[in-house]
C-alpha cells in the first residue's frame, strides 16, 4: 500500500496529519537529514574560520544554501546512498561532498566530517531540531492556551461556585479562581522548562577530541567545540561525554512536559465534570452529532480526546526520560531508535493542546445552575458560623453545627436562620451570622 493519510500506521501521520503538518519540518526523516546537513555544513565553515583551511567570502553563503534550500529530492538521494553505505550519517557526508564538488571545492572535500563520529552530528542535529520545535511550536501553543485560561479566569472572577472536596459539597469558591489555579500551575512548569538548557555532545569518537588533537595538537579544540556548539548552533556543549550526549537535560525536559501534560489531564477532568454537572453547556455546530443512537447528546469530546492524547504522550515521555540517560560503557545503540520517536509524544501533546483550546471555545457558562447548587447547599456555611462562634468563645460551636448538619434534615436558609435564632448570643452577632450565605462565603481569591 502506498503511504497516504488513509494507509498511515500512526494516527499522527494519518487521521491527524492536517492538524500536525507544522511538525514535519522538525520531526520527519526529511527534517533529521536536513539538520544533519546543516551541522556538517556549519562545522565545515567553522573549520575554515579556525584557519584549518580557507574559504572565500562568497563561498560561505553558497555553502549555507545547501541546507537552506534542501529539498525532498536531496533527501531521497541521501536515502539511496544509505542503501549502499548502510549508514545514515555517512550518506549525509557523501551528499555534502558532492555538493562541494558542484561549488568547485574538490580540494577541500576531506574537511567534511573531519575528526567527527556520527554522534557529533546526531547529538547536535537532534537537540537543534528539538529546540526549534519547542521554541517555535510548543511554547506559542502553551502560551496561547494559558492566555485563554487567564481570560476565562478574569471573566469569571465574580462567579461563586460550590466547591467539592472528596466529591462532597464544601466551602464555596469562585469559578475564575479555580481556573487561575491551573494558570499558576502551568506557568510555573513552563518557566522550569525554559530554564533547562538544550544540551549537545561534540567531541569526537569518545568525547575527547582524540582525532582532532592528534592532527592539530596546537589548536584548542575544546574552545573550538564550545564556540561551535554554543554560539553557532545555539546549544550548550556538554564538556565530559562518552561517544554520545548523556541526555540528562533532554530527559528533564521530557519530565517537565510530562508534568505539564499531567496538569492538563487534571484540568480536562475537572472541566469534563463541570460539564456533566451542567455548570457548562456546549455550543452546537450545525451538522455534528454527539451519538449515533441518542440525538440529544452533546459530548465533551474535545476534553476527552485531549486527555487520551496527553496520556499517550506521557507514556512515551516516561520511556524516553528513563531510557535515554542509560548507555552501556562509552556507547550502545539503544538511544538511536528511541531518539527517532521524540516527535511522537510531542505530536500527541500538540494535538491535545489544540483539543483543549477547541473545547474551551465551546463552553457556555450556565450561571443559573451554579446559583441553584449554592442555594441547595446551605450546610456549607456551617464552617463560617462555627468559626465566628469560636471567635466569640461560644461553647462547643463545632459540635453544635455538626449535630445540625448531620441530623438528616436538608439544610436551607430557613433551617440555618432558625438555628441561629436559637443561639444564646447577641442580636448583633445573629445579624452577622445571618449575613453569611453560600453565595458570599467565598473567601479571599483576587
């Protein structure tokens, strides 16, 4: 079967391809090859700047056009070469050398990939496309979602709502404040994510610049590597490595993304529950159906889809973060195939972010239902009344309210006021207590 959306094995490249096309420039096989070419070209240019050999000023932009104008046909040519070499990075090296020939640089071909092992290319190309995907796709997506949540929190900061702890009615809260809880959690984790460097390995076969040093012992190759990785590529070179980067930082990023996703799962479940409680209605789109059998249904599918995709992402992030930092001695190959999958949890995460935003756009606040729930739960002001009575040194106020609220009688405003009237307290204090309602007993939240 020829590959297309209907025949793709992964739903990311099938059912959801149109929603995730923006990820192809970062996580496709084409993208990996292009980033490898970029590293090889920039390294070649960096060697010339080190005066190992010389390039004219006009040759540098021409070299950069090799990866800037990189095409599918170029990538296919490299894949054809790989069938012969059975080595993906060597195939890239041969491609770059052929491109140099076309630029009249035959005499400088052996400076391509000079002193490098494959992982000097892979462990710079991978964190580079990962960095650009995080910065160009993920950060804007999560920032937009947080902005939407902030707007909702602000617009609902005067909407009282019955809280529930252990699933039971509890001291009232404010709907906007409950949304702001997730804003604070997400912002904190996004900041932590931004503090983790994008690390790279660049130091030869086993990390010590052996080949570089034996060829040019007078050059400070460590300084060269730092400049190339940190300044040219915008990554952070790890100074002490084996043949591969140790992946501690990227694992920390996966763990942070997993925590952000876990927060969003929590959020999706809360909103799903509020919808089931009729606190939110959902906008209806013409032509859509909620059930193949029940015409009345409008299901919270966006939050359900988001929860499912966040779970998929977290399962893979968990494996990535626990597996990648482990490698036998100076290197085994288990990281190679694993690294090729980092776009998968990223894709599920982006899909989830889009689903959450879509779901938020459908929500219609059912303020009457929130008010009714508060009015039907006057027992929740018992905390307030017994606390004020404690202030006044009233004997055993907690026990008095416990007997009232657990006596089996449904507590209403009338019930609560009758109880207050029966207390041996001043008229002023009775007035203060009667002023407390489920609608205004919402604490400090602004």
